[in-house]
C-alpha cells in the first residue's frame, strides 16, 4: 500500500507542476530581448516550456548579450518521478513528506538526502538516469552541483565503490566538454569550486579494498587509489585523459616521495587521486571576477587525498598548449579563498611539453594544476635586439678591458685618473659577468627550470647588475670629489677601499637580504624566468629602487658638472667660453649612457600594458651598454687614444714620450701634498 501511495503521490506532483523531465539533448532556443539597448542596461525573459527560471541579458555595444541563466527542468520531484516502478522503491520506505517539494526554486533541499537514503541507499543509482537524460543547461548544472554537495554532506558516512561510481557518473554529466561553456552563465561563480570541494570531500570518505584500485573511469573524471605505509617505496599513479577532440590523452602523474612515506605509521594508509580534464576551464571562469589578467589552466586538474601527516607531493603535468613560448606556473586551489594559490608550489622542471611541481598539501589545498604564465612581451624584434646587442656588448667589454690593460701604466698617473680607470674596469667586469649570467639563465629557461639553479642565476644576475650601478655611482661621486675638493686629497688605498665597499659591498647586502626575505616564501623569482619576482613579492624593487636612485643621483652630478664648468677663471677669453661649452657637451654625452640614465626607460616596462616601443627602446639601449662603455669610456678619451698610439710606435718613442709625460706631471705639482689638479682631471677626464 505504501508503494502505491508513493506512486500516486508522485503522479499528483507531476500533474500539479507539469514537470515532465525532458529526454531531448537539443540545445534550448530562446528569443532574446528586443528593443533599444543602452550600455549597461539589463533585461530578462522566461525560459521555454517545461523549464523554470529566467535568462538575463546585459547590453554590451548596443547589443543584448546573455549574462545569466537559471533555466532548470530538474527538481526534487522530477528526480524521483521515474520511481513509479514499485520495484525501485524500498518496501519499508515511509511516505515522502510534503515539505520536500519545492515548486519555485530548482534546487535540492536537505530532505533529498533522506529520499535517496530511503530508495537507493546502497548505490545512489536511483538518480542517475534522470540526471543523465536531462539537458545540461546552466540551471540544471547549478542544481546538480547542489545535489552533489548535499550528498557529500549528508550521505558520506559509508562510501562504497558503488556509491563512488554513481556519484561520479552524475558529476561526469556536467563536466562534459560540450557543456563547459554553460558554466559561464551560472549566477553563482563559486559553483565550480563547490563541485571540486564536494567531490574531494566525498572521495575522502572512501576506503580502498585492493592494493591498486581503479575506482572510477569516466570520460571527464577518473579516480585511482592505492595503499601506502611507512615501509613502502616511492608510490605513484598516473592519468591519461582527453581534453579536446584529439586521439592523444593529456598525462598527469602523482608521486608520493619516499621521505614523505617515512612519516607514516607502520599500519596501512590510503592515497586517492582524482583527475579532471575539463574542470580547469570552470575554475578559470569562476576566477575571472577576481583577476584583471586571468591565466588559463594548461593541464589536468588533479586532486589528491592523503593522510594528514604527509605535507608535500610531486606532480607531473603534461601541457595542453605546448607552444615554445608558453611558460608554466604550478598552483594549488585554495578551497576557502576559492582561488589559485601560487605560493604553495614550486616548479622543479619546465620543458616544452611537461612540468614538474613540488607542492604543499593541506586540507584546504587538495587540488593542483598548472597555469599559463602571465602575458609577457614576446616579439621577435626584442629577441633579435637582445641577441645582437648582447653579442656586441660582450665583445665591446672584452675589447675595453684589453685596451685598459694595454694603456694602464700611461693613464693612471694621478689619484683621480687611477680611480676613474678602476671604475671603468669594474663597470666593464660587472656588466660582462651580468651578461654571462643572463645568457646562462635565458638558455637554461628554454631547456628546463631547476629551482635551485635558477635561484643561483637570479642571485648573481641581481648582484652584478647592481654592482654595475654602484660602480657608476662611485664614479659620479669621484667626479664630484675631483671637481669640488682641491686640497687634502685622500690616499689611493683609502679611495680604493671606499670604491670596493660601494661597488661590491652595497650590492652584496641588497642581494643577500632579498634572498633571505623572499626565498622561504618562494617569492624570489618570476614564474618561468630566472629573474626577480614582481607579481607576488615585488622582489624586483630590490633592483629597481637602487638603480633608479643612482640614475637620479647621476642626473644631479651632470648638473653639478655643468654648473661648475661654466665658471671661467679671471681673464678668460671668448675662445675659453667655447671650450667650456664643448667640455660640457662632452661631459653630458659621456655621463648619460655611462652612468645608466637610459635605464630610466625600465620604469615604463614595469607598467602592465606598456606599448611595445618602450620595451624595444629599453632593450636597445641596455643591450648595447657594453658598446657605450667602450665608446664613451675609452675610445673618445684622447689620452687613451694617445697612449694607444704610443704603444704602436717604436720602443724608443714610447720611452721618450713616457719621460716627457713624467717630467710634465712633476712640474704640474700633482705629486706634491695639497697640489691642485687641472680642470680637466678634476672633472674626471684624466
């Protein structure tokens, strides 16, 4: 009698609500809003027959565009309408209470778990046919997400493999790649996160029976499990799933390291892995509201359920987009923050086809994947400029050092000239070494990306580029010293100590401090490049701020030189004024590239969306810094040219010229205590 009453009751519901669950898989066709459309205006219209809810539109570009949809044919009553076959009901099932029926909202209520428990408590199979035959509209997807969440909350006490299979069949229906676009119109943008969390929670309550078990094997969700304990060796399981209409599957692998297994007790524990080939697009859609520049998921989304003692795990992801310029970023989905967390994983390997990630595992970080790196300036023009510029720069710096070594004895005859050429040599050495580390880092990035090696490359690149700037700063201070200080000259050894303290000591302190602060939180480097991080920790400021401050100081020095060289001595003539103007021009032309003023273009490249022209100018000027140092630091210096000509002349001529130069210096008073320098040497042009 009870089973007949249930049948009659369901039939009455059917007649009262006119709810027939549709079998057709054709897409719903709706008539859009009509009439004038003004920007940001909204309109809505009801769903087609047999679907409850409405479709919302927003005006975009004077055209109505679909924004939300709540059309659903599923409800608590339609889920169990097909149970009119009395054999599908439990004989002992009580009458379904009236309050479980919801005529308005297409969403489950708590009593739906009670109905499932009454009618199919062993496998939950009584809802599969209705769900799979329903059309995956946005409203139905939202209903099914809430249904699965309800089941994982109230019916996860004794999860068997039969229940897992039924649960994952329902989830598979709304993860079909053909219906993924419909997720974008669900009003609740957290639906994807809710689904992921519900699946993880339900699978957490499953107990593995066999050593290695293929729990479920649906097209768009796979589950595997294995036993692990203290004595087992490194364990792993892999997945291969189709993301698009290709014959080859995308691979994903979970590895539990041996050192983590040592943390387990002797008795057996369990590890479960779940792979989703299409869920990444859903999580990306839910993430759009929180990011100005969302990044696309570029691999499987893999969830893992481990014992609480295990904290770290290794993943291998095959890239979906295997473009040569595609970089990867290992991430974990934070279930509470509902976003990708970049700080829980580090990339240990990044090739053109696969990525290895070392990730931290917690109860709120159970799902992991890889994202495509942030949009970067990628232009062949920049590549050519950098390649050619670095080649010319390195060759120029080598030539510069050779010239300095050749003429050293002839051009370092005074304290100011000696320190000036020490500056030039150390500037050349710093830039040359920084360029070599830059090349090592760039070539290494194209092959693989080992975290520790990348830290080393970033540290030395940071250190030597800073050294370049601080030696430029010391040279500027030396120019001011030679220009303003006439009496009480410092000893050469004292000046050398100050120079090396500024040139190498300050950069070392900054570089080491940056590493100490950012490396523990894995915020030292950019993802996909061996260079300082900007997106998360702003570690790049440890380079940009000192460099820009030095550029500003050097600008002041140029002004000081210009002002002081415009003060002619008493009795100067018009020809002396012309000579002063020429000397000012030489100073500005020499100091501008040599002291790094062109690095000011780097400010523009830090701004998101900067025009390509700024990147090209910055790359052009900085890639040729070595050539600028050779040109303005050595070649245009007439004393260096004279010294080179002397070297090329006969030994007798060189000896005679050296004697004349030495005699001239002794008569000029340079070697006398408190002696004054010529205006040319005081401005650093010795």
